[in-house]
């Protein structure tokens, strides 16, 4: 496993080791020892989630509130997504800054999202499977999020808003100014 980028303090763009031959490829999607060696983090993941989406589905921008904040390790198992994180840590020098990266089955990148960040993604291909590990269980009462069109952040989607497919919940999310962070 190697680190490709460190977009924010505590976040990592990673690529697991990939072994290819005439049959195809093999990769460990997650190896705790290699993850700890590459990142220096002593983390314990407790939940794996799998989401399937169709092209132009946007899921985000989501986070869990204290005391149930989640760190996540995002992996795209099928297709391609534009993965987006926003620093929501008040007092951070990168507060409200955005990082966007394509994750795909081809590049096999993974994005580690630390606690205190909002996360979302746009499906760029007809069918997408996204798996993410979390270090805290999901708690509905701690569910939070903000609308992707918030003018205080720089989220740039490569598709017109009219073709986006959002849940009713995501359409109704507030702007950051209306959140109690």
C-alpha cells in the first residue's frame, strides 16, 4: 500500500498493492498492518457499507455528528466516481476546503476520510459499487449533512444540475451556515 496524496491533515489518497499477470490482477482491498504502516494510524474499523448507484447519482454531503463521528476508507469496486470531501473542523486551517478525486476500478485508489469531514460522491459511469469502512457504527440521531450547492464551499460537479439524481433527504440538506458545528 502506498500513499498517492495527502490532501488534508489526516486524510490520505492510497493505492493498495496490485499484482497482475496473464490471468488478471489480485489486490488486498484492505490489510490492517499495511494500512497502519502506510498511514501511521491505529484505527479499528467496525462496519463495512456497500452502495450501488447509477450514472449521475449524487450522494452527499454527509457526516456523523459528535460523539459518533466516523472516519471512512472509501473504495470504488465497480465503475468510476468523483469522490468529494470537505473539512468541517472549525479552527482548522483548511476549514470548508474541498478535495475531489476520481476513484475507479481502473486506478484502484482509496480515500481515507478522517473524522470531522463531510463526504459525498457522484457516479460517473452507468453502474457503480462503492464500499466504505467506518470506525464507528452508524447512529441515525447523529446523521448530518449539507447541500452540495453551498456557496461557501467549492464543489464542482462535471455534470449539469438538471441531470443529477439526488434523494429527497439530500435535496433538503441545509447550507453549512445553518449547521451547529
